C-alpha cells in the first residue's frame, strides 16, 4: 500500500511511522508527507527520510467562516491532486491540526486514520491532555481511529492506556501518552493494511 501522512507540527508520530513503513516494507510504505505549515518539523523529517515532502498552504483571510471554507477548498484541491499523482491508498493524519471537509472525508472513507491523545470518546478536540487532568481521571491514553466528518469521532481501531499520576502536569502526561502513540499508530496501520480491522 502507498501511504501519505499529513502533519502540522513536530512530527514525532510521523517519525515512528517512517520507521515502521520504510520503502522496503511490502505491507505498506510512506511515499508522501503533506503539511499545511511551511515550518513544520515534520517536513524536515520527511526530507531526511528521503520521502517527498510538500507544503500545501491553507490560506486564511479576515472573514472567519468563509475564509475557513475557501482555505480548505484550496488545500484539498492541491492535496487531492498530490494524493492522486502518488496513487495513495491510505492517509494518516499525525498531528494534523485542521478539519477536512465532509466531501473529502467521504471520498476517502475508510482510508483516512487519525491519532488522538485521549481515550476517545473522552476529551476530543484541542488540549486533550489538559482536559484529562482537569476532569481528574485516573487513566488516559491514545486512540487511533478512522476519520469521519466529525472532530475526533469515527470508528476506533485501537487504544493504549496510561495512568494519570499524582503531580502530573500537561507536559508529563503528554509525554507518557506520546510514548504509547508511537507504538499504537504503527500497530493500527498494520492491522488496517492486513485487513484485521
Ligand atoms: C500528538 O499528540 C497527536 O496525538 C496529536 O497531536 C500530537 C502530534 O505530535 N493529534 P507529533 O507532531 O506527532 O509529534
């Protein structure tokens, strides 16, 4: 399978995925990385791994609602072209901080995955680790799921759990969860590619 990753930031999940799905993995390999942020470390990591790295802007203007839609249309048009050219089978969102349109998600139904740093359906959206601390839960973790038109909704593929410890800050909890993300995402992708989901 030919895999694309979309990432907006640091790209540590991308790194774990690049390790698990290099060019000689017969199950699947990453051939394309797309970012909506020119400065994303994820793009550098792709270049280092000799994988095609593309910055695709998500332009914004002042008028919020309309601008979001216009920016998204432009992003999806360009990204869609790249995905097509590279004959992509599977899209992995890895710290991609944008919501794709219902039409885009529909067109790729069952072929887009996302990772989220909580045990969904708990704490969707931004700052999931902070939400977990504020809720006072004793356990959190990460979730890999298929993407549907909602935010951090869609069928769950797998979860990994971690304890929330006394004295945890957002940073310590995030780090504990992130370690599990790096195991969970490759495992979930393997399951999907092997048809075990
Ligand atoms: C991860 O915590 C991921 O679950 C969330 O954004 C973060 C991305 O980190 N969606 P990285 O860019 O993969 O290091």
